[in-house]
């Protein structure tokens, strides 16, 4: 099966930048784009994620296509986006898509560059959104893993700083439930919940496109490309199926590895409701507080999530 996209070609190259506060949705879409025949994709993983080989991608170097562009660690700090995209164009000219993912969150991107700069340089933005319960649950496991694998000190400092920034209301909550910040399992859940405030900030930028990762089926991905890509693009249905199979197997392996290390292999919550139900009462209450205080319930109305508040 081949899906062909046709529309008028514009003068400048189509450039896409994916932002998010998570990893799984980003890598899912990036891996799909990197396997398209006429695309150049740049990505990087979180530093503290040791479940992804070489800090590059969920697939590892052996599975990265020759056209995939591997970003230099300091590149986004020292070079403007227009220059980075120019390097990608120089590496492979006349491609149908040039994409960068997982380098920025939407707030930092807008503060550093601004909407006018992005529009002037024909850089299209897609901010990936995930259900807050799934986001929190995934982030919680990721933080526990990072702490167990000796999280870098600067990351720990940033993590503790986030908790302190909510001290005014969080202290009362912790005293009420007799929760100690010396407990790694508890403090990582708190940090995962507080990440929802950052998601709320990103969601407040209405001038950019916000996309649910739950909607990233084949039809939706093609729809996104139709809005972004100029020219003719061929998507192989076999590549779509391969991407979904590989992603699912790697995600399963990640959770199994982490759970095995904690002797909790059985009864792993799978869907959103199971995850929320598996939390302790104080965790559910904290989640609800964060959703409301961050105004995420207002910002996410368009996505029609059941937020459990």
C-alpha cells in the first residue's frame, strides 16, 4: 500500500519542529518520519535515559537510516534554528521534509525565537500532547529509573528546584498526608505531577498546533503531512506497520526491565483508568490539584480527555 500526497510546491523547504514534555510520543512520530523516503530527521534523547542506546534513539545506531541527521549535543545552544535546518538541507538537498524533534519544549522555543521568527523561516511547530494521567505515570517511572541510575547532579538540582517553586501550597499538602521528601518513590511521583504545570504553560500558546499523541494513527499522520509538506510524498504502508511493531516491543521491554528491577512484574497497569486507580489516595488528590492549579483542565478542553478530576 502506498499513500501519495500531492499539492503545490512552495519556494522554501518544508521544516517541522516537534515539541513535547515527554518522550514516547515524540519518538513514535520521529521514527515514522525518519523512515519516509524523502525526509531528513534530527533527534536526541534525554540524557538520563539509559534504556535507549547511545543516547540517540529508541532503535539504536544500527537501525538509523543513512539519511538520519544526528545532532551535536551543544548545537541548539550555539546555533540558531535557521542555521541548523540549513545544515540539514546541505546534507541532503531537495528533500520533502526536514524535521527536528525533542530538542525544545514549546515555552522555551517561543521565548528563545518567537512566533514571527518561526513563521519567517517557514518552521512549522507541532506540540505533542498526552493524557495527563499517562504523562504523569510514565514520567514517574522515568524519574524513579533516573534516580536509581544516579541522575546527574544538575538534573537533581533542577528537580528539587521545581518542588521548591511550589512550596507555598505543596508544604501544606505534604504535612497533611505525612509525606517525606526523603522517600524516592514519593518524591518522584510529586515531581511527575508538578510536570503538569509545564504542560499547562505549553498548552497556553494557542497560536501553535497541539496534537494528541493518542491520535497518531496512520490517517492522522498523513493528515499532518498534508498540512506541512510541499510537493509529492510517498508513504509505504509496510513502513507504517514496521514502526508500530518496533515501538510497541521497545516500550514493553522498557517497562518490563524497570518493573523487574523492582520485583513488580505482575499487575502492571496498562490503560489510563488502570493507572489512575493504581495510585494511592494522596497521589490521586495531588494529581487533581496539579491539573486544576495548572489550568490544564481548561487548556485541554479541545482534546476531550477524561481527566479524573
